[in-house]
C-alpha cells in the first residue's frame, strides 16, 4: 500500500505542472517602443505604462530617469504615492504593468523570470536612447527588486542602468526557505497549480499608510487570490536573484523597513550583503514597513533615493526640489 501511495503521488505530480505564460525571444527582435501609455516589448506585447510628472503638472527640469518595477500582485499604480514626490525633484518616472499583473491579459498567470527580466532590460535601452543626457536608475520594489537584480546582473550586451534602487527586495528563495515550506509548495504547484490562496487570516501589515492599504483592497487590478504556481514561480525568481546579486556592478541602494512583516528581515539582509560591498549602500528605516514607498515616511525614503541619484558619477546635473525645502541631514548610511 505504501508503494502504491507513493506511485499515486508521483503520477499526480507528473500529471500537472506549474503554468507559465509562453515567452520566446524573437530571433530578430524588434527594437520595442514607447507609445503614449503603452510599452511595446521587443516580442510585441503591449504593456500598460504610466509616466510622471503628469503632462499638466508643473515640474522642474528633468535631472534623472527612474524605471520603476512593481511588486508581486501589484501594478504600475504602486508608485502613485511616491512618483509625484520624485517628480517634484525633477525625476521622470516610468512604470509599467509587468507581464502577468495589472491590466495585462492573463493577469495572475506567472510570466516567467526570463520574460520579466527581458522586458526590463529592453526598456532600459529605450529610456537611455530617449534621455541620453540623464542617468537612468532601475528601481524595483519587492518582486520588482528581484527582477531588477536579474536585469542588471546579466553578462550580455544589454544596456545597463546607471544605478539600482532595491526597495524591500524579495529574496526568500528556495535556499532561504525551511524544508517543509519548500516541499509543500513544490507539491502544491505540481498537483494543484491553479489552487488559489488569499492570505486572509495572516494578519500581516504591509504599510502604516491605512489609506493606501484600503485603496489597494478596493483596486480590482491588485490581485487578491494568488495561484499557487505563481507563488512557486516567484520563489524561483527570488532564488535566481539571490544568486545573481553578487554579480551586480552598478551602484546599488538597498532600502529596508525594519518592521517588514511580509518578508523575513534575514532574507532581505542576506541579499543586501550579497551585493559587492563597493557597490552597495544600505539604508534602514526603524519605523518602515514592506511598502516603504507608500509608508507615511515616504518623503524621507524619496529624499534618500534622490541623494543617491545625485551622488552618481558622470552626470553634472543635480536633482533639486523646487516645491518644498530639502529635508536637512537626511544622509545615507
């Protein structure tokens, strides 16, 4: 009976597998382009795009460009709270819905690490061509930070950003996860890949900004029920990012909220200290949660990001806030 049970479990496992959206880099890739509120990827996907500052808003001259990658189950609206603040400093922000999220077709179906990485790399190239005199910084929040690491750690000839900002980087990969969690997730993803989890009852706090959390809860484009195979894909992505972090060769600012209840602080610290010491700056916030760019102290977080941008070598233009006075003594660690 034991052997039959094992055989039955094995048959169930091989009968199903995690679902991943198909992605095949074209043999003769298009250049990709930006059209109004669409990022056309090299393989022809149209990803919804948002650009700050808004056209009707007065802003200082552009001093830098930030490509912002949202977190798991989120979308480009993740930066509604922070992008206007960056725009007040003269930072132009681009954010798109990554494949499998937001207003894209098949939202909720995992897109695969290769596709997520390739999309970010291609858009970096487009932005460097569009803004040749400005530094381009790749900013990723949570899952977006893991994608950022993969995009910047490649050895290929893809255009590189001038710097990276990793906000609460998602790094709880297979090597950081207890054995029981690893085995349970593997079995669930291979036996019932479409099983959906809501996380209700966990009572985890993602931010101290109650208004932002209520807005996320009511937003139909924020995924509330997550397929287990998407979680499986996320963990694999985080593991790849952890392994790739040692190859980062651009200045990198890592932002950590010490009250983060979504990811283990130990895992975030692990990826932060895997980045070569000469490239990394780590900034911790004693009252910060996971969603630092939505937190009530997001002005301080944004000020630190701008300070990091202003310290990048090779660019004479500095970002200066014209709406309010610059907060004093907000130095990086």
